[in-house]
C-alpha cells in the first residue's frame, strides 16, 4: 500500500505544471505613463537571462518545459527562420496552421505544446506555448518566448482565447460576430489574462 501511494505521488509530481504568471491584483490601476516593460511585470511577466541554443531550427533553453511530461501533450513545431518583414510575418501561412492547432486544442480541452519560430530582419525568437490545465484543473495558455539575445520571457498566463478580426482604432481588434466562422489566415487569436485584459496574440 505504501509503495502504491509513493508511486502515485511520483506520478503527480511528474505531471505538475509551473505556477501561473499573474498580476498580484486586478484592482491595481495602471500608471498613465506606464511603459510596456512595467506593464509586463505588473501583469506577472518575467524576463530572465538564459543560455539559448538552437534545436532543429527553434531557439530553446535547458528545462524549457519546466518539468512537464511532454508525452501527454500533442505537439506542433512550425518555423520560418528566413528573415521577413513584419507585414510578411503576419500573413505567413505557418501562423494559420499554428492558430488552428492551438484553437482546436483549446476548444476541445486537450493538452498541446506549440513551438513557433519566426525571424524578422533584425531578430529571431521562438514561442513555446502550452495549452493545459493548471493544478486546480482550470485550463490556461502558458507562453514562453526564447530570444536570440539570451533571454527568455515568461508571458502573463492566459485563461481566455478568442478569435478577433481586423485592427480598429487604437490598434484594437474586435471579436468575431456570433456564428462567424474563423479564418486562421485572416483572423487572430487573442489571449486574455485573469483580469480579462488582452495580453498578446497569435
């Protein structure tokens, strides 16, 4: 009996996921002069130095999965390592494939590990994105961005994913209308944190 309990404990430990990256409070108002870096930190984001290496075209670091059992995750790795303009990246068909993969797993509540590598004319980065339940069973999207500058950004954890269309005034997108089918080649997925604020997109 003790051996069975010990084995169960080992399995639980192996399936653990890291704690969320979240704002301490949703009541804390942003300073009118708040810079993007300070907002990132206020919302729970964190940047750390890391020894970055290339693995099959993707940028990664030791322990990028933070102890997750990746055998439980469906995986998709998409990369376009050729430098491109921002406008070209936004229309890249690889992004449509990545959006579809992420959305299907989010909608169906299936664990997924998405790796997206893109290069602009002056930078390259790889996003490591995990669709998963947290320790309480709440589904989330946990994102890590590994940069060629030997840094890794842990982005604010998202608990809501929705399709959006266009970019309106002030750079804001609007959700698709009720019943409108998403087109991953044109529409964008937006991520919202625990406070309901948009914290990134794909």
